[in-house]
């Protein structure tokens, strides 16, 4: 396999402390104190010699811009002021499978509602009808910042109940290719979610959304797991020691967007659930692609299950 090919395959997969406080939010300060307390009790990752892991070996309780408290402040670029007024369906599937979205776009009766755009290209939002109801479908790019931005925009245009479907790296050997996982919580090892929620190690999914996804999968006779995922920004820095630590705290999958999407949904007060397909695997001694991007039938099936769940929210 060439370097370029290997890079594409991984890229296709995935898809804190004293801080200045402008608002004096006691909740925020308490959250940071809780994190520091957890660090004193082992929450800070440390090397075998007791030093904090990482290049410096220093305690990580530092003054980070990521932890500045301005959650109550409105953004300079507010989505509701910069998005077009369109007739957007209230229900949507956020589908990371690009070929499935193309398939939906080619179905008779599908129509383009609007287009989400970035320097990476154009991402149309399509509308289809299921059981006499309207459903929006779009591909949200890749990575937490872009996916969160696109989610912000469709919420501003009217989406209120959403289900995310996509793929993720398996962290457990029993998660065979195609196994469905309903996201119950996500470890926040990315940056986007901290701009929407107070600092914490984990963000929980909406219980009703989780239950709806479970009911949908049960009704279809689809084997599934309800579990925790690990959201990270850096798939080339998923070290074996870090993978082992994430598994030890309950993660069964790794991906790049779940924590951010849950955070945006909570901040904007919309309902969002996520169901992910076990794709490539980090459970063994070496990374295994498992040919997951070619599992077209499993990917499309997961989409239609997500669609049923979105309409049931």
C-alpha cells in the first residue's frame, strides 16, 4: 500500500487551573475546580515515573484559552444572522457516508433544499419524503469544527430533531465490521465542544434520543451496543497507551465529531442522537482498515435506520 493510499484510508475513517473569567460564572469555576481535583486523583495522564505524560512532563493544569468562560456571550458570527431563510424540514439525518448521500440525491422525488459550503467544497442539503413526512439529509464534512459549523447552520435554518450516522474505529476486538453502536456518551478529547459546554471529561447523549435509536434497532432486529465513544482531533496521534487509557474508561469506538455534535445540540437545545458503524479497528496490535469504506450495504442500511429514528424522535 502506498503512503498516499494509507493516508486516504485513515482520513476516510474519521471521518483543565486558574482561568480569567469575564462573567464570574460559579458553574464554570466549579467545573474547572472539579477537573483539577480529578487531576490530583489521577485524572491527569501521567507517565510511569509519576510525571504528566507528554513532551514536557509537567502538570497540565495551565491557563488555556480553551477554558475561558464566555459561554453566555453571543458569537460575533451568529448562525441565525448569516444563514438563508429556507423551508427546512424539522427532522434530519446527518450522514457521514458520502456515497449514501449521493444515492439519496438521485432518488425520484428528492430535492435540494440549500447548500452548505466551505473551502473543502459544497455540501447540498437534500429533502426526501418518508411515510408522508419530510426528512433532510446532508453530509457534514469531516472533523469536529466543520461538522459542528454545518450542524449550527441547519439548526439555524429549522432542524430540531437529528440523528447522526457514520463510521468509527473499533477499540474492542468483538466489534466486528458493521456492528452498530448507539452513542451514549463521548470523551471530549477535541477542542470544539469546549466552546459550547463547560469543561468536563465526558458529554452525555440525550436519553430520549438514545432510547429511540435502541427501539429502532431492536424493531429491525439489528444487533447493537450502547456505549461510549472517544472523540479526538488527531488520528495520527492515537498512541497505543492512549487507546488503552480510553478503553479503560469505557470507550468502545474512536472518531472525530461525536462530542462536538452533542455539545452543539445541547447548547442550541435541539435533540440529537448518534449511531455509528464499527469500521476500521485499533483493537489489535496494528491498525486494520478492514475494507470498511467498501461496506456499502451496511452503510446504506445504517442510514435508513437513522432515518427511521429521526422521524421517531
